[in-house]
């Protein structure tokens, strides 16, 4: 039973640390690059795992935002790190105005196309007698 424990504990620890190192972000890993931590854990499973837990594992504190980043917690799809925020509110408003205008133009074209298709369907299905 003890032999099994001496085999299972390092194996489970190595797998846990390897998965954690692979899933960690590059900018959060400490002391070495993520690739070097993965190599260390693969070639020296027990020692590499202990070293990962002691010196490489990311500290789980909130990351500071960059100068052009923002968090929008109301929409989780926008919570990813690295999302840029507008540096100039006037430019942001101008961009949004252009987006709205383009969306309205697309809606108008779609309505016209739908009306044209409906007119073609009703007009082409009937035979017109010229006499």
C-alpha cells in the first residue's frame, strides 16, 4: 500500500502541475517562461512539480488593467483581459455613430430586398393575358 502511495502521489502531483502550467497565462507565470516550466515538470516530475508550486505558479490576485483596458462586468464576453477601451471619448462616439448609420443602411437594404422578392413572387406567379 505504501509503495502505491509513493507512486501515485508524485504522479497525481505531476499531472496536476502540468495541467496547471499548460493552462496558465504567459504573463502570469513567475520566474521562468511557461514553456520552461512545462519542460521542467515533464523531465523532472517530482522536483519540477514542487518548484512549480513554490516559484512558478501564478499568484491569484486581480491583474492590474493596462492604460487602454477596461472591465465591463455587466457583459462577461467583454471581461477578457486585453480588451481595449477608447482613449478619446469623441472618437468613440463618432465610431458608434458610423456603426449605427451602417446598421440602419443594412436594415433599409434588407427591407427593400424583401419587398422586391415579395413583389416578384406575386407578380411572376400570375399569368398576364395581354388581350
